[in-house]
C-alpha cells in the first residue's frame, strides 16, 4: 500500500529545491543541516527514487524532483491557506458595500463573492452607484464602506490604486477613425462634460454623441459592439478593445485615484475584513497605472 507523503517532508524538499543547497535550506527553515538532509532522504525513500543529484556545490533536481515541485507547492500552499482560515476569528454582522460603477463588472465581483462564501456569518449587500452618490450614502449611513473614483484628488480615504480614464475603441470596428467620431457619453455627468468631452474638444476632434447611458457597463457594451468609442478606466478595458493613445491623436481623460472610504460613524471587524478584500482586489493594479 502506498504511503501518503508527509507535508513536513515536502516543505523541506521545496526549501532545498529553491535554494539549491541543504545548508541554505536549513537556515531558511531554522533547522540543522542534518535534520533537513534526513527529511529529504525519508522523502526519497518513500518515493523509491532520488529527487536530487549531489554536486560539489549544492544539489540539483533530478527529473523526478522537477516533476514533484509543482505538486509540493500546491500542497504547502493549501496547508498554509487552511491554517489561516481556521485561525481567523469568524466575522459576523452586516456589511453594506458601495462600488463605483466602473468596477462592478470587472475588478470586484469575484472578490466579493469569495468574501461572502468565506464568511457565511456576514450579510453582504452591494450598492452600485456613481462616486458622488456613494459619498452621499456614506454620510447618510446607508453604506459602511465605499470604493470611490476620485479624478479631482480631493477625496479623503485610503488610496487603493491609480487608474486613469482613457479613450477605448474596438479592435474590429475601429470607430475612432470615423469623422465625426461616434462617442459614448453620460446622460447627466459634470465629469463627462468637464473631462471626457472637453478632452476631445481641446484636441479639436470632430465628434458626435452616438451612445448615451448612465453606467460604465453600458459604455463597455457600446465599445465592444462597435457603436462608439468610450472613456473607460484603463483596468476595465474589455477584451477585443484597446486604449487610444497620443499616437492615435487621443489624450488621456484623467489620472484618477481609486479611494476606499469608510462610514464616518465607525467600523467593525466585518467591515475591516471587507476592506482587506477590496485592498487585495485592487493591489494588482498598483499605483503606477498612470505610467
């Protein structure tokens, strides 16, 4: 009967594989060199084949060792994840989250769903709205935490990332080459007039309003289907579309920050847990998106 692999042996194996040396692995694991060597030997005996070739200056993986590495990483990562999950105190209570429309269909859905599944004791409710309405909702105690799109650099809160708004066109339809250029605009938006539309006027671009709506999701539909170009956050450009740059004759619309704001009346462990999820969701975008 095949013996199960010991997770502690797998950790030692990975440490040696990553460092190319038993001595270095021992230092990383805070164990003696002989202890690490013994664990590697036990793993090799369990599998019935060598995992390393011993050389004058360290060790290298055998073909079987190379094959084991991805499995060992998955095992160790799952154990680490399980330890974190079981040591965490369960979160309870309601969390009311406000999401800027720009990110309601792109960055955040999977993050919010994962939080909801992980913390069954937390009742998550999501409000999708423009940033100005979210700020009002925070002040009115209608939401606990909000992701605010701050193009004027006036909002207080934790900066999650910098995510410029750019003009976007379909690769297939190339509507930006038409004159006048068909453009997607918001029904009622001072930002649209002061930033998006003004950026076209400032460049002397002949354009017409070809698609009007009140949600960024509608803008993505317009671009993907070749109805218009649209101003979208750089991180939310749909597949099959691309950013229009200065080489195309189109300017950047803004250089906005994405800001996390909390209800001024206070917070809770559940709200702070949600804040961590939101922080992690935007971390890949970084603060250099404007570069």
